[in-house]
């Protein structure tokens, strides 16, 4: 739809010229034209970069590469930026369609309220999707790559919503300037809506950070691959007398096995090492410290 950017400007020009002063019309035209041109110019490069980073992330996760976490981080960031652009443009397209009807102040007020309500509904849907992801154990309930795909879709939804909020905030101010001289009541509504949009933007920013942490930190942060292909928590692999690898200094457990650090017994009777508290991971196993998911879908402690 980006190819229709100039059509948006043309329609807005006809609508605004009928009721706004020449100065107000030119100011609005300049603002919208600048945004439309920016979105059009940025889209091709973002689409290409997002496709490339997604392919790299999928390949690194499937081949269990140490760089899988960084690759996923990059892919999620690119996905968010592209979806943010789509959210902004789709909202700009929506106001173009609304203004084609030459609406009075009351109709524009209702339209803005509907747009805010639609964004809140999409945020609620993304929250529900995130809850589903958190209840799913990758490598157990679903394949790891399927789980990562769900994280990517969540990043898309969050990015789109952020873009919609950002664009609607600008549209809110554009329409305020256009209608300000005609309705004092409209001015009060704009101030309230501005505060709401700021709150929504802050919520989306926090949720996007949590989405990144959920996807990236769970894949490989704080995990090291050892010479035999197994994974341990921390940055070093230490070989035990029985040929296994652990993170930390090997110490023998009462049952003759070895763990990294002082052995402690978990509720299921197994022994864990590490220095943190004994923690149960999503797959039901126990580790010392925080649960870190390896590219194989298993968990180790830090």
C-alpha cells in the first residue's frame, strides 16, 4: 500500500482546503508528505534485512550454533522495526480513508476513539499469545524452531502496535491543529487521549523488552557448548573423572556422579551444583541458580 502515499496526500489536500486556512493546510500537507516519503524509502531495505536476519537465525538454531542467541536477537529487532513501519503506514492509510468522507469534528472524535480501542484490543490479543508462549515448553511441548516462530510473531504484533500508537499520536495532533479553532471541547479530549497514548507507548516499550528477553535469553545466554557437544552453565567446561563436563569445579556427589560446585540434593532426589538456589525448570528438571535453555531445548543452571 505504500505506493499509494501520494494518493493519501491528494485526498487530504482536497478535504482540508475546503475548511482550513492556507497556512494550516500547507503545514499539514508538509508533515504528512514527509512521513509518507520516509515510510516509502525505508521499507525495501527493512524488508530485505528482516528476511536475511530471519534466515540466519533459523539456520543457526537448527544447526545448534553458539551464535544462535545473537542471531535471534538481531532477527527479532529487525522484525520489530519492519512491523513498526507497517503499523505507522497502515494507520496513516486509515486516516486517509476517514478524511475522504469529509467528516465533521464529532465524526473525527469517534474515529480516533475507535482507533485507540482497536490498538488496545490488539495489545490484549498479543498478551494472550505471550501467555500461551510462556506456558509452552520448547523442545517438549513443541519443537524449538516452532517456539521461536511464535516469539517472532509476538515481536511482529508488538512492533505493529508500537507503530500504530506512534502514528496515531501524530494524527491526533494533526487533527487537533485542524479542528482547534472550532471546538474547545475537542481540545480537552485531545489532551486526555495524548496521555492515554503515552501510557500505551510506555506499556508497549516494556512489553517489547520482555519479548526480547523471553526469546533471546532463553535460547543461549550464559550457556557454553563443551567438546563432547553437551552444554553447561557459565563460560567454561571442566572435565570430570568419569569423562563428563560440568560448569565450575567438579565435585563428586553421594551417588558417585559429578556436578560443578558443591553438590546439593533437589526435591526429585537428583544432585545439582552451582551457587544459586535449587530451581525447577519448565521441563521439570532441577538446576542450581536460574534456568538457562540450551539450543537443544534442555536446561542448565548458571
